[in-house]
C-alpha cells in the first residue's frame, strides 16, 4: 500500500501569507491544512495531528514561541518550523535553540522553501529514528538486566535449597513456607502481584543462613545465648545478599529482613511492633513458624498440625499478627487441608 503523504499545518494570522505557503507545499506533494492562530493550530493538532507545523513567530494571542513550546510538550513527534521576516532572524535562531527544526524567511522563494521543508522533515525523521533506537536500546538493556537478575535469583534459590538439603530436618522448608504464604495472601484477597512477591520473599527468607555457622545450624542440642544471637543475624545477612538485585522489589527485602519480628516488639532484628512490621513479613512469620513447629528438628519432635494451629491461635496478637493468623486459618481450617508431609515417627530426639 502507498504510504500516506506527509501532513503539514501552516499557521499564520495573515490569510494571504498562509495561502502562498499552502500552495508551495501542495506543489511539493504534501497534505496541507491551515490555521489562523496558535490556539486554532492546537485544536487542529488535537483533532488530526500533523508531521510538521510551520508557524509564524509574531501572532496575536499565542505567538509562535508559545505554540512551539506547546507542540514540543504535547506532540513530541511533530516537527516545528518557523517562518519569519528576514529582519527577525535572531528570533528565529532563538526558536531553533528551543527545539524548532528550521525557519523559512519571508518573502518565500519557492525552491528554497521546499528545500528547507524537506531538510526539516529529514531532521525530524532522524530524530524519531534516534529516539526509537534509544528506546529500543533501553529496552534491550532492561531485558538483559532482568535476565541477569533472573539468573541471580535462580542461583540464590539453588543456594537456599542446597542450604536446606544439608539438614534433613529443614529440607523443603522454604518451599512449604512459600506455599503457606501464598495461600494466606489469597485468603486476604491481596492483589496477585503482591501475593507473588510474598511467595518469592518466602522462598528466599532464610537465605541469610548462608552466613551462619553450620555448627550452629546443625547443632542437635538447644542453642546457647551466644549461638542464638549469632543466628539472629541471618535476616540482616539475607537482606544484604539480596539488596543489589532486589532494589525494585521491596516486598522481598522486607520479608527477608523482618520475618522474625513480632507484634509485641520482642522479635528481631529491629524489634518492630504491630503494623510497623511490613504486612508481607507478618504473613511469612506465621507460615514460617507453623512449618517450624510441625516439622521435626534435631532437638525435638514435630508437633501435630492441630497443635500448630492451636499455637497460632494462642499467640495471636503477641507473637503473630491477628489478621495473618486469621488468614492462615481460613486457608487451612484444619489439619486435613495442610500440604505438609507427616513427620517421621522413628526420629530420635536429643534434648
């Protein structure tokens, strides 16, 4: 199909001047419309647009400089030329500095006017191509950054799973916590995008344990005060690990840092209280603790799911956010709906 002709809008408060320039442009094969003022020109652009506006500088009401500013602000793909008397070239140069493509001096010379319009349209084409290239380049850079971040996230997830795999008692913990947290987000009717971020944060919430001594992580007895203080650093370590690649995902970072905070202020690492704790972290705290209670650890048996549910209810408002507990109970009203493996009955526990 043949392409549509280039459209030009001639703006001048003198009808005779407009008519001359309209005929010159039509003779060159352009589709030409005209307007008698800056305001009328803006109405024409709003109605149909134009590839090129050729405007007089001195007009009553909105002059050419003001029209140029409006077109540049609201119609960035539209080029602007100015026409001016030979004695007013200095003002035309000012227009060039403010974004006009070129100017035509009055009285018009047909060949020169047509040549300058062709030159201005070529400059407009180059600007549009450069903008499209820059936009495409930025999109490719962003795509590459997302790919790199995706590889990093997958690598971190592998590390998290490898960390859990070292300890048979915590294997699969993060995946279960993520499943619980997602069900809770759905029970709270959170936006899907937010629920997804909470799920991702839950999967990575314990990544900071990479920086915790294995002797402490795998210790079969209860921890000493010093060892407990050491393990309390894992939320901060996790946040530092993830921060370079999750700066635009504050939910993930909030879950990682704050999933051990408590409404009564007795949590760690920051001692946050109540709603000062991010909602996502309050949700994951319930999911994390429930899974910890209902899976076996070296120093204790797993508690039955029914006991875990009862403990959530008992500690609602002190250790756990009441809304998060209510969401867990809506998602899993009894142990028959809990997607967890039953504990191994032959576990030897050392106290």
